[in-house]
């Protein structure tokens, strides 16, 4: 498997980080997926995915020290997509578009 490959959940979490931008932390990502995609997911699955994405170099994380008061003294860990993560998402999108464009004659209106 190529190092820059993304699983479905990894791709989804990266896209959500891009949507949330400066508010991309674990619980916000979980709630976005639950509310916008109607897909329940555990916070531990989100955290594991974020760790994998960071290990692969697709995201970086920094603590938002301004959030201490609202969280009982614990700062939020905010995630940002790296240039490498953006490049990989673009490649995934291009591949998916090629595949969709090749689906001649298939009716998807079920």
C-alpha cells in the first residue's frame, strides 16, 4: 500500500478538517460527521484517525490555549491539513473523478 494512501475515514476526517478550519478538534470533527453526514462515530475512532493522519504527515496539531476556561483548564488540540495532506486529497479526488467519469450507462437514481 502506498504511504500517501487514505482510508475512507481518513479521507472523510481530512475533508472535515478542511471544512472546520480553525475549529478542527476531535469533538467538533465527531459532531460534524454526526450532524452533517448522519453517521455516528466514536470519539476514540476520531482520535485514532487523527493520530494516523498526523503520523503520515497529512495534518499537524497545535494546542489552542485560549480554550482553557471553557474546558476546565484543558486546551483544545486543533488540527490543520499540511501541504502534503492537501496534495494527497487532490490526488484522491482526481482518481475518484476519473472513476466516476468512466461509469457509462449506469443509472444511479435508485
